[in-house]
């Protein structure tokens, strides 16, 4: 269950970073920009400083997501540490989705 959670959380973060990279910095909503910067800052020591930081962060999380899918046994001893990282990244992705929904004006329920 821990590996599945990590893989799913990392997939969600890769989708967010993929969207952010596709939009580019100029077209990226500020609600997204803030969270993307936080996610990138969290992995800054592990990514290339010379390349696009959003794409580098995407590659970082995608590598873990693919590794957990293709070679789960090689991550067996690291699941507890990965779970912590996945939880923080997932929290950032959910906060980004919340902020986008709130900015859209459709955050309130209408019954």
C-alpha cells in the first residue's frame, strides 16, 4: 500500500508539473506558480541548476513514479522516506488545486 500511495502521489505531482511546464512561466496562473515554486524548491538539491527547473522537477518525480511502477522491489527499503516526500508533494498539489478552484469563483457549494 505504501508504494502504491507514493506512486500515485508522484504521478499527480508530475501531472501538475507537466501542466505548468506546458503553460510556461508567462501563461502560468499565479495560483499555480506559487505551488510549482514550492515543489521545485523541495527538490532543488536533486535537480539540474542549468536546465529548466520545472522540467527537471518533473523528471525527478517521474523517475520515482516510474521506478515504483517498474521496479518496486528496488524501493522496498526506502518506502518510509518516500512516503514522507510523497505526502508533502501531494499536499502541495492539493493546495494548488484548491487555490485554482477558489480563484475560479466556483469554490462555494450552491444547493
